[in-house]
C-alpha cells in the first residue's frame, strides 16, 4: 500500500471575476518526485500557494491533508513549521548579503536580538555541502552565478528541515548543464527520503525526473500519469496540457522571401560597465536580412544579451566600439531613443523586471515605447491608447477580459504577448527577441512562434537569442554561435545540429 504524504481534496480558489482552481485534487506519495504541468494560467502556482499558506485557509474551499492530518495554514510560517517549503521562480535572495545571511534570514540562529554567527556559518556550510556547493558561506550572493543561487535556495529550504519541497520552475534561468545538475540533486534527495513537487514547462526534464505527473488545465485536474505504467512522453504530456496533439512545435514559414541585408554589425567590442578592463563582446560581426530569422546560440554568460543591449542604444556596457549599418547606411545609436528611431526594437528576457510595469494595465504597457503614437502636444489621448491596446490584443490573441487588466495578473505567455505588442507598436524593421519563450508553456510558445513567422512574412528582420537549442534550430534560417564574447560558428538552417553548435562552443573553449 502506498504511503501518502499529501492529499489536496476539492480545492477551489476564486479571484474577482475568475475561478483559478475548480475542484482540484492532488495526491503525492512520500519519497517521490511529483510534477505539476499545465499551460500558463492553468492554476499550478495558485495550487502551491494554497498548499504553502500564501493563500491562507478561508480564502479557498477544500481540504489539505498532510501526514494524515487536516491542515489550516494561515501563513507561510505555519506550513514551514511542518516541513513544507516552497522555492519560487523568482529567487528570494538579497544580492548584497552573504550566503549564510540569506539562508537564515527570518530563521536566525541564536537568541532573540543576538545572532550566533558561528552557528549560522557552521549550519550554512553543512547545507551548502549537501547541495554540492563548495563556496564559503561568507560569499556575497551577487558574486555567484544564477545556477549556484538556485542551489543556495535549496540549501535554505533544507535548513528549514524540509520534508516536502516545492520548486516552481527551478530551471527556467539555468543552462542545460546546471539544469541537469539540479535535477540529479533532486533524484539524490529522493533516495534519502525527501519528497518533491516540481512545476516545470520543460517537459524533457519532467519526463526525466518525475515519478508521477499531474496535468492541470483551466483550473481543473485532468489526469495523473505514473512512470512505468503510463506513457509519459513529451507528446503525451502536451496532449493532456492543451487538450490536443501538437504535431509540429515549430510552425513552418511558407513562401517567405529573404531579401537584402537590413542590419550589419562590424567589429563590435563591448567592455563590462563596472569592471571596465573586462571585455564581454569581442570583435563580433554579423548581419540579418529582410524576412530572415537569425538565431544567436551560446551558453549562459557567452555575451548574447550584452551584445544585443549594447547595440540597442548602448543600454549596456562601456568603451563600446564598432559599426552598425541599417539598410546600408552607418548609424550611431547612443541612446535607446536613437535605436527606436532607426527601426530597431529589443524585447528583453526580463519581462517582469525591465520589460513591463506589472502594476499598470495592458493599455498603458502597450504604448510605453511609442508615446508619440498616442499623444498630441505631449498629452496622451487615452481613447487612442485604448484602441491601440485592443487592436494588439486581437492581433496577438492575448487572453484577458479587458485591456484595463493589470499586466501582473496575466499568465507568463500573455505577459510576453503584451511585451511583444509594446515593441511592435514602435513599427520596427528589426526585432531582437531575447529568450522570447522563457517560462511559458508549450501552447503559448507555439503562438509566439506563429507571431515571429508572421513578422518575417511581413519582411521584418528577427534575431532570436535563446538558451533552448531545439528552439534555435526549429525557428532560425541562420544561426550564429557565441562563446566567451566571440562568434565561434555560423550555420545555415539545413546544416545546423545540436552537436555542431555544442562542438563549436567546446572547440573554442579548449583553445
């Protein structure tokens, strides 16, 4: 007979105007890894917030049964006291504090008003070693990479005596190597008896690590698949998530004619904005043509984002040199406004931090990059602004009741569409899309890919920066490979493979 650690029965959670969870049921066996999958807005994170007490008892209906007892958590401390610890997609770490200080923030060791720093650092070191980190507990968070920060979050959870670990998109910001290391760590913890619930859009990772997979769609539990019993292939999981099969995850472009060069970058060099002797982009030259989708591939830290931002109005870097030609004419773009004027748009990878104003409605966000398009003598015409937002809502099939809805209340996929709309409204000729599908589900990805193809069909030039090799290979006409700030390979669509891209990176690294 199976040993059940958690049962969530008939959970229903409503927000004004929307039922986020509708009679959801979840059963998790002790010592297993249980995956929650579903499209953006399906209710996965909401369900975990109910479980952890972020949404307190009384704000939802249904029962949480943990270790055989009905629990009524009123705050997150209540669930943590029983060993239920949640790690959110956005890491909750303070960059200017040490690893040890972050690990025990709010859970300090010692007496009231007197932290025992010896105990704090000793405990921190113990848990750091448990997750495979060799860094000193005195190291500042800002001085370690994102992959290691994710491991610090897990060490922080273990320090709270976690029995049930909830991870929301734990690998969304990690490269493939760091992602694999984190998943292997979860498998190791499983052998030691720790139970985990993982939310992820990376279905290959779900198939690799999960014992059971529960599919949630539109606030309902659809099914639970069991490894070794059911088919848990990516195609089978997708069918449960979207209610249909997706035969080709990368829609084909039909009849697109690739034209003349629209933008060319020559001998581009960029130095770090603070450590000004550190070169982050090294003599890069590349081009993109009208109607062409060009991919830029590379490992995290290769300089892809730094390249894009430095070209886009020098919004990153110092001591920038090189030439940019648009439609054959050399242009000088020292400010973002200059880049927009020359028909260039940059869609940031950080839609929540620097791409959108989450507290503002869709209407306001859509027009932010082109206020001249909705204003007269410096005064915004709100009727025109509303009409523009509605137009792009229809064009991009953004799911929202009204363009007056706050962007922060949208799913990740719909936030990405608003960000795209914001830059499409500037009517650019060249779009640079930095990680355009990060943190969104397979159905929303397909819709974004269709938008990219439509832009190319209209004669726009599109540059895609992505950490997902299948995405780069599936969407690009031509691919540049970047490593350590330098172009180390260029492949046409028909010649490119994952092996060739990784080979170019490894070959250049070993030089």
